C-alpha cells in the first residue's frame, strides 16, 4: 500500500490508484472533463485529452494529468499549486477558444460541465479566443448533435462503441479540425444509431442533447380544443426529484402527479397501466409459443433502442421479439380508442404526451408503422424526465411544496409488476408472474423472482413452471445484448425468454434521466426504489389490475384478440 502525500497530508492509497482516484478517496477534488469511469459496467474513458486535471508532483519537471498518472510510494501531490491551477485555466481557455459563446441559449445551460469548470477556475477572459467552428447541426426526432460544441473528450464514442457496440460515433479529420461525428458525416437518422441516448447522457457539453418538445407541449396545453393527457414512465417517478435537490432513489409519484395537474394536463395517467397491458399481450404470446412449439426464445420488445439495434444488427432474428408494442405505444393507442370512445372525445382532439426516461422513446413515437391508426400518432410528444423538470421550473411551480395527488382513472391504475418494468430484469419478472399462473393454473404465492433481481449486466436464471425448467436471460447495454444473442445463435446457451434494455440498469439509467455524472450508484438507488414501489402495491400481478380486466371485458375481448392485434401489436423492419 503506497503512502501518498496530498498537499502535505499523508494517506495510504491502493496499488491501483491513480493520482485522481487517490485524491478523490481522501475527499479532494480535481476537475475532469474527458475522464469517465463507469466501474459497474466496465467502461472507462481516459484519453487524457482535456488536460483540466493537471497536478504538480514534487520532483517532476512538468505537470501531470491526474487521471492517468499512477501513484507510487512517497509521491507528493500538490492539487492546487498556482502552476497547476494556471495550467487548468489555460486548458479551459483553449477549449473555449473555438467554442460557441452562446451559453445563455444553449440547451445544456446550467448542466454543462465545461461551463461549470470554467466558472470554478474563474475564467473571466480569454486571450486565445479565435474563430468559432461552423458545422451544421444534425437534428433527428430524438437527438440534436451540434459538432461546434464537441470538445473531443471522446466519452460519447466510448459509450457508443464500447458499451453499446453500435459504433456510430468516432473522431474524424485531423488536427484543429478534428471532431466526433458519424462516418461520412451522415445524419444520425441515416446510420445504425439506436437513439439510446447514452452518448447524450455522458456528453459534458451541448454537443449531444435531446430534441426538446417543450414549446410544442405548452402550446397544446393552451389550446382549448385539445384534450391533453399525459402518461409517466415507471422510471421517472424515482428520478425526477433529483432535479429538485432530493436524494437519488426518492420516490415522488404523488408529487409528480400533483405537478402535472398544476401544469394543466386534462388527465394524468400512467405508462404503468400500459405496462400491465403489455404483460397481458406478451404473456399470452409467450404461453402460445411455449405450448405450440413457437419460435423461442421470445424477446421482450419494449425498449425502442433495443428494437432498432436488433433490426440493424440481427435482421435474421426478427422472429424472436414479441410483436407486442411497448407500454408507451399501447397506452397511446388505448387513449385514442377505448378512452376516447368512453368519454365521447374525437381522438383527433386528444393529445398524448409521454414523460420518459429515454431519448429513443421520441424516435419510437415517430415510427410510422407503430401507430394503430393511419390518421394520427399513438403518442404525439415525448418529453424526458429532464425536460419535465425544466417545464416545472419554467412554470414556477415549487416542487417541494406541491401536495401529493393520485393518478386519474382508469388509465392510471397499475400493479407492482408494472413498476419494475423500469429496472433491469423487471419486464421478464412481470411477464413470469402472469405466465406462471396462466400456465400452471395455480396461484403464485411468492411473487418475486429473486433470480431476476440484481445489478449485473448479463444474468441467466432458471425458473420452474409445471415441472418444466425455463431459462431466462437478462441483459442491459447493447454490447451485452449482442454477447447474449451471439451465444444463443451459436447454441452455446439455450433460453426461453430474454429481456434486453439498452441503458445501464434498465430505464432507470435512460438517456433522458437527470445526469448521473458517471456515478452508477445513483442508478442502483433508483432500481432499489422501484422495488419499493412494487412491494408497496397490494396488487402485484398485471392480470389482476381491475382496470385492465375491465378494458378486456368492455373493449378488447381477450388478450391476443383481433382488436388487441390491431391496436397493440406491431412488426419490425429489416
Ligand atoms: Fe421504460 Fe417501458 S420500462 S421502456 O424502460 O416496457 O423509457 O421507465 O416507459 O414503454 O412501461 C422507458 C421506463 C418505459 C415503455 C414501460 C417498457
Ligand atoms: Fe450511439 Fe446510442 Fe448515441 Fe446513437 S444514441 S450515437 S447508438 S450512443
């Protein structure tokens, strides 16, 4: 164990420490921009390119980057010598020398790490200010890419290439003109991008951000001809409060509903209702495939990033995913049919807004073939958790003071099974809670499938149904999904059901959630919170949701019916 001296104070570090990790361990702070270490998912980015972590090490002639300099016995580190701080300031000034000076108009204003570090280092002038880059923006349904704001930290590239194995982003051109872009400068929509948003989740600046629909939604809310309903995804309720200073994992369901009502939505409903509905359709399909020698394994199909990934990367496996639409889309289709009819509202006058932890949900809602009607979309606008927080702040609503309210009926009723959709393993577990009872004909007393809990990124569990052993695979991160599917394809592993989510920990780690700044403990706390929501529910199996039972009795007849297929199922594109 090497002894290290940090600003004259002796500490014991570990062999693997760098100067940065040793200083952090002992309560110190060194700014970083390019550095990123997502330990739980084995992702590390340290190109050492930004140079804002420079420190002085006694006996060395030059400053050293803290992120890549290993500690050694007796190392004497000065974290804030004048020379180190001046070097950092210069590094930031150089990064800003060709950076657009439009911070007040930037979507990342207030969340930008470059802006934050410039303020910490008192960058009040810039002797290096020169010519600003002048690249075109790339605007898709989900993501806005502004290469002018790229600082070549390469974090997005690491997420896209190493974690997701999609490989859309990389540095192109050389020298001062080097910038991270898709190859051939293609717009993201013309690439194999899955719109998972993990690049945007880690981008320190405004180079990669969500496409915002805030203004459009405010306009709908002011339009008296429109009946505007909102649905909230499972993972939003355990993350939104972070934007208002609460601890990660704070459950704010009631407050969130109260806020949405104050914002002017006509009805506040729940995507969790859609999740219970998805289980009805997915479990039916699973049972049929199992009993009639259908195509196995069956893949869950509610993560749109994952759906786009399999369409591009495994076009020969498109029989695997369930044809059931995602809860977001099922909710929209039901809002504009059953709900519209029941309340005598013309579906063309209903606007469905979703609050999602995800950027790919914006893309999913814009997919043409997913809609139940050719005349209107299932879901009109998708906002992220972060966008909702911005709207709440813009409206001047005091989140802390808002009283808790209940979801509206009937599309606001949901079970514990729906709550866990937002965490890795949850969709598979929810499906099994229902499939178990339907297949065995007996009551599932111990509702939780512990084998499907956990934080690891690839898991395989065995579950017994009627004496038959079912093998269930769970993966998050598209790189892990790729590994699992390759093992299935090669016959190395045999599975009956697979759940894939594109983001770390499932939707709780979605690209539209409050920024976790590389701390995956934040995501674990959100996972634990969803398990608490599940446990707090009296009804924890989707098929026991009384509003869902009523929906089938009054409108859809039964799961898998013709009407269900017309409204709730989709197909995939090669
Ligand atoms: Fe998810 Fe979903 S669980 S994908 O992660 O299935 O975004 O939270 O809303 O649709 O329910 C996201 C979260 C959802 C959907 C649900 C599923
Ligand atoms: Fe890659 Fe996902 Fe970003 Fe697309 S959205 S560029 S797939 S990280």
